[in-house]
């Protein structure tokens, strides 16, 4: 797996953005923003010059923004809630082996043709064949699945999955005409006008598209560092900048013509340390517990996030459905940690640090002092973030290293990042008994029983697992005030939805 694939997997989830008013056009790059409805919106986000507008392979937020303007999903996570978009109804049979998806009436592609169940099924088949997204569809038998009629498709599973909506469809269900991303025809409010991932994407509003504001077009620029994005916003070169650093946000907040917002915990980045259960010393559960007790999470959040984050409790899912409500918060206990480290004979640990997300290096430097207080010397080895995930076999030999995740529901995160079948199980945590718990959790149809199973499995992962998730960093965006309030979901902004506006 290369870094491009990692970024796409880690960010695989849908997002939302509601725009009240448009801003300036590209021709007015040096002028102040105005709220006239005939102005294009210029957007800046991190990009990848190797991307195409194929949801099955794209890796960067700038590309997502363009795709989410062109395409719409069957179902998405919007502001912490799972909501149906192109799908009017999604229902399972009695044992959750067969699911029927009914599409909304009268939804059309940008070329005027109707969105059909055949298009939706072809799109899901495209994602299932993707080396990046295919893992989400492991239990979906797409050869046996069928379009029942123009508005209904039937998905047949190889085993019961009560979590099909949250764990599969919210991760990948954009609908493309004929399931073909090369045609770039979707039902979203914008159509592709031109551009590339390196140059940026230009999109024009589809005639008759239902939007809260009559934005005539979007111009998406790939700007790859937070400070450069902040400078572009400050210099009126863009109207909206996604994912700013806390320092830049604080500086820009003094500008009366700009507004700075943050996503909240539901749509945030989880910054984490992997305690590799495959190798010493973290093959010992007591040493994993000692590390979790050593970290001063409050201090890390205060110093690294600077007010734009919350403390983590070694699980994904805060602010989202299925997150356990009764899980006790992890508190620091240096005395107990010191005793556990000493009993295991652990005096030093090599800690590999790559700045794959802003703040990981600063956090690691603080952890050196925190671990020293528990009698352990951390030796930091700096790794190049560009190639950090290029060799997952090499990562599996490291005892301790940095990573990040985008927040997602606990029920979808657990089978993704733990267990023997976990596609992104960096820590190697899981055994046969734990795997059976994951299976029962995924197959349980009764909501109350299923939540109980999620709670039990999550507690095991938090207490014994190898993910030390110490904090959730809110995604900060900046905008010209004329653009109106902006809310961000899990992966990237979405400038309106023809299905919901």
C-alpha cells in the first residue's frame, strides 16, 4: 500500500458543506470578497498531482471537493449523522443478508438523463474493484446483486451485515453515470469545466441545480501546506481554505472580513501512537497499558491543538452514532505506569515519528518528557512523511510510531483498524476470540443488542488494543464572511446537494 492509497482509505467517508452566499471570481483575485450571486467560489485544499476524478483512486481533499460537487452519494455522514441522499430508503431482510435500496424519484444526471438503479449498481461494482475501496465490499456479492427496476437495486451479501449502511455505503456510494468515472457525469449541482489535479479543477453550475446560493461555479486549487493556504485566503486569492493550522487560524481571526471555523469532534482528525502488538515490548498487554497511562493527554491537546481539539480515549467515534457512552475516561497514572514498565524490564523504546499530520512531531517531543517521568527513555527516529506508508511490512516491525485517522463511527472503525481481517490494522491487535466478537457485532440486527456488543468490543479494544488515540484535532477552515456559515463532515467540503437543497 502506498501513501496515496493510505490517505484515501484513512479519509474514506463522505462530508457536507452548506454555503449561504457566494464570493469573488477568479478574475477578482486582488479585490475584496462580495456577496453578489454572480461570483465563482475559489477553494484551496491539499492536493495530489497524480489524482484523477475517480472516487476509487483519488487521495486528496482538493479532488474530493471537485468530485463531491459533481457526484452525489446514496448515503452520507452529514454533521455527525448518517443520512440518506440519493437513496430514499435502504432496508434489510430479516437476517440482513439481502438489502434493498430504493432511489429518490426524478433525480437526473448533469446531462439530463435519469439516475437509475443500474447506474448505482455499476458504481458500487466500480468501487468494489478498486484496490483502495474494495475492502469495504468484501461481504457484498455484487455478481449476485441486481437492479430490480429503474429505482430499486438489491444487494446480496455473503454473510449477514447489519452495519451495511454505516460501514460500507457511507464509505463509498457516489453514483456515476454507468458507473464510469471517466465520463465525469454525476447528479451533483456542478459539472466539470476543465482542469487537472496539478492545475486545479474548474466546475460550472448545472442549469436548474438546487442550491442554497446560486453559485455559478467553483475553482478548486491544490495548495499543499496549511500556511500557504492561509496566506492565499489572507491575500484574497481564495475565498475558502480548508484545513488551517491553529497558529494561522489565530492570526486570521483578527481580520474582520474573514471568518474562522472548526469542525467539532464529529468531523476531526484523531492523532495517535501505534503500540505494535506484534513486537516487543508492546506484545505485552501490561506495557501497552503502561504507555496509555503515561501519556498526559490534556497537556498534549492544550499544547498541540491550541484550543481546536479534544482529549481522546483510544477509540474512534466521539460525536458520532454508536460511540460507547459508559466508557470511563483514561486518566494519567505515572506511578502505576512506572511500576508496569519496571516489572516488564522496559527502560527504553524507539519511537518512529513522521509528520503525516500536523502536530504529530510536536506531540512526540512532549511524550519524550512524559515517558521519562515513568522511567522510560524514548528515542525519536524521524521518518519522511512522503514515503512513510509505502512499506507496510516495514511498519509492522516498528515497536512504536505515529499515525492519524479521520474520525468515524466506532462500529465501522473497529473492524477496519482491529482484528485479523482489519484492512488498516496497524497495531496487529486481535485474536480468534476478538474476531468472533467483531463478527457477532456486525451481524446483530436488533439495535439494542448490537449497541451492547459494540460497547463490549470497544472496551476491549480501548483497554487492550495497540491504538493510543490521545486527541481529536478539529479541522479548521477559513472563509470570507460573505460565503456564509460552513459546516464540514468527515472527509471534505461538499458545496451543496441537488438531492437535498
